[in-house]
C-alpha cells in the first residue's frame, strides 16, 4: 500500500507541477542563444510529459476530482507550449 501511495504522489506531482514549471519557464527571457535553446527543450519536455500524464489521468478515471486535476494539468501544459512555440516566432 505504501508503494501505491508513492506512485499516486508521483503521478499527481507530474500532473500539477510539470505544466506550471513549463509555464514559469516560458515567462523567463534570455539573450544567450544556448540558454534559450535549453529553455525551449525543457519547456517542450515538461509540457508534453505533463499533457500526456494529465490526459491519461483524465481519461482513465470516472470520478470528478481526478478529472478536474487532469484538466488543470492539460490546460497549463497546453498554455505553456502554446506560449513558447506558437505565439513567439522570434527565435
């Protein structure tokens, strides 16, 4: 039972924090090209992982609580990815 609780903690942490961290990274700007590329890769990884785990959480359970958490994770991940890759065409 303890390992199940840890697994749930890991899944919910990824759902909640991956999109928020990616969104926070999308607001930081840098003039260094290397830092900018690393930041874009991190945003892409965190946003896509957060979106996929959130989608899995949203589709697999029938309760309203996990569905709302999944919607929150998907929304923040999509907003971060959209802000970084589709709204800024400068780099």
